[in-house]
C-alpha cells in the first residue's frame, strides 16, 4: 500500500472503549512519516518515466528571509519562483521540464509533492478532530504554541510535512491574532536520531550492512526473486536479475514503484511493476532487510532507534514530574526565555515530529509491535499516548508545577536547560539533574518509582492499537487491557536499549561480530 487510507473517525462507542473514563490523557507524542514525494533518485528512465515531475507547486511561490538593513530587529521576505537547471544534449545548461514540457512546479528528487502536502494537512485535521473536537484534550483556540513540541529531521520533506500537519491541527482560525511564531526543533545531520542514522553512526552502518547481506543471501536465489526477475529484468540495467543487492537495490525498486503509484498518469511505470504478487514479495523482503535487526539485536535497537525512544520516554517522565523535561524548555515555554513564553503554559501536551518510514517501522519493531505489518505508507503516524489514572490515592503523589521546577531553594528562578548548554550556566538546574529523565528504572529511588505509578502508555499506529508483548505480563498493564502498558513497564523495556552515550556507542565495537550469539527478542524488559 503506497498511501495510508485513513479509517473513519472513531464512533462514540469506540471512543468510550479506547479512552476509558478512569484514565485521563496527559501527553500525546506523534511521529509522522512525511507525505508523498518524488523518488529520491531517478530510476527506470528506460521505461519512459521522466526524471522530473511537475507536482511541486510550492516551487512557484517560495519565500526566503532577507536582511534588508543592518537593523537586526527588522527582516524582509523575498518571494521567488524556482526552476531547475540540468544538462542538455550537448552538455550545456537547459531548464528541467516535466512530462509535458512544464518548467514550473518541477520537483527536486525526494521532494514533498502537492499530494504529500494534501495528505499531511489532512492528517493534522484528523488529529484535531480526535484530540480537540472529540476528546477535548487540546484547546480549540491557542494564543501560543508553548504546549506543543514540534520537531523535524534535517530533510526538507519531513519539516514541510510537520508544518502541514500543524497547520491542519491549528489553522489560522484556531489561533489568536497575536499568535507568535512557533518553535520547530531540528538537529544537524551528525546529531540526528529522529531516523536511523547509519550515515553518522559507524557501528550501526556495519550492523545494517550485515543484516542486509544476510537478507540477500536468504532471498536472492529463491522462487520469489525469480518471479520478480521474470517480470522486471527487462527494465533493469543490462537486463540484470532483480536482487536484494542489485542495482538498483530491491528497496530502490520499491521506492520508485510506491512514488509513481501515488501520483498522476504522466509519471507511471509499466503495468508489470504494479503486479500485486510482485509488490507483496518486494514488501516482505524489504521489511526483513531493513527491520529484522531491530527484532533480533539489542545493539541494533540501541544504535538505530534507542536514542529517539529514550527521548520519547524521558518526555513522558518529564510530563509526570512537571520539570520541563517534557520539552517545555526547548520550545520556549515557562521561563524558557527563547522569545516565546507568552502563553503561560506549564507543560507540553502535544508533540509532533516529522520523520520517515524507517523511523516508524524501527520504533514499532524495537518494541516488538511490528509483526506482520507492511512497509509504512506515506503519511503514516504513531501516537504515543500517556494516561494518568483518575484515583483518589494518586493525590498522595505530589504533582509539581513548572514554576516549582524552575525555582531554587532560595526562591529565585534557575537558569534554563538551554542556557546551561550555551554558557549561561556550568551545570544543569538542580531540578533537571535530579529528574528521572533517562535514568534506568533500577537506578531510581523509591520516591521516583512511586511518581510513575498510576500512569499508562498506549500506542496507536495509523489508528490501530498496537501491543507491546512485554506488557502482557501480569502487573505490567491496565487491568483488563494489555495494550495499556504501565509507564514503569514501558520505561523498563525502553531502558534496555537506550544508549548512555549514542556517539560513543556508534564509534565502539566496530570490529565485533554483527550478530548476537542468540536472538535478543524485542519488546521485553
């Protein structure tokens, strides 16, 4: 399946079942795959498929920030139209054109298309319907975005997709007239953990190549691969056989099939590429190649997705502790002093992160919750929902406010985490250094463990409830529903593959065997 086909909104009966009255929704973190895009590189031009696609109308109306004077408090905008230049027949420059000679709205390789913008906007609207209209979890009108954590990978289609989803969730009509610019968090490629970063993690690159090679050895000489070759070899370079490690790789063949299938008739491959049996085979083998490592190896999980899962879980514990560790400081919330803080918010309630198919499948597989699933379609999403039990005994657990978290014992405000990184302080604030954050469950004090009691974590993948197998054990879930993991159990599972120092781990064990001595099954403590 190329594009996620959303189900109808939950009925009142379904909502009552999915969101029990004795649970209060406290934090929602959503990882969303970008929308439809052009292929990341041109392939199969010998079929007549044009390398340049005319589906990116945003290129007609791009905007850049311009310094018009030396006054840094005043900035201008330059609106411009983009056209792509390429090589002509005599190697001279020509303007790249679409199938019908279009010069404008031509996409870069891997660029979010008009269809991708449409589906991610629609995702934001669906999320708003659920969390605003149906559950009343988020406010209908907002004056600032301090309660919303926005993040994206450095790849433009991920940033643009999270922007479209945010716009769908909170369109201009749902924001006050003086709504300030929201903060969107990004990282440099060397620090990025919002996708499996084999380009900047040497050891993970070794592991991923080893598991890919194992998949090639398992599948290249099978009847399934022979079936693919009979269909597609005539279009492969030199009429070569299709293989996991062919050129293009099997996953590259899938990329072009999925991208073309999502768009118009002018950019389609020959019909044999869309053969249902062939697509089933390609999907099955590609999922094994890219994601079996997360299912079998703790080191693979740790290096590929463990840092992100540590972030997600520490935001949950930050939400419990109300210490700013939920992302509030980063977005300029209470006393964040990053140009915002005008909304008076005291904690993060919603996080939206623009990422990729490799993120979503890696996350679910690392939790043992991806068995039998197909490759994530465009505009897929995972919602991590944190609930708090509505019980009188929970009142015995002190609930801190953000003001408490940023106030020192002498009554003065502490410096923010952000300031501590950039020279205004030499150490983390006391409240941050004593927070649960990434500390493994075994290292928590009894008081900290007690703070986590009465909290539950539930995963929804494309509106489907997912099961973490380790949460089926008695005492590890909400009574009567094993899909609600206790926060303690969920954190204990994630702790097992959260790296203490991701960059150090990436540079370590580079000469060690790539496969564990025995399978280290995902989804358990």
